[in-house]
């Protein structure tokens, strides 16, 4: 099977999203992170994580 590469960018609902998550947002982001950690453990992704770029 050929390897395919994709880049995914999460666009937050507001600029301060990472600093002022609601409890519900925090729970969803924890699930999001757990999913990507499992994909990393299965060697289905090369790298993941936040990129804090002030220019967006």
C-alpha cells in the first residue's frame, strides 16, 4: 500500500481558545488528544500536536 501524507489544521472558534476552554471544550479536546495518541501508538501518524503561531 502506498503511504499517503496529509496535513490537518484545527481552526479554533476564537483566538483565545487554548487559554480559556470551557469544561465541555476541555473534555472534547482531551478526547481529541487521546485519539491522536492512539494513532501515534499504532504508527498511523508521524507527528501531531499544537502549533501556536501568533500569525494564525
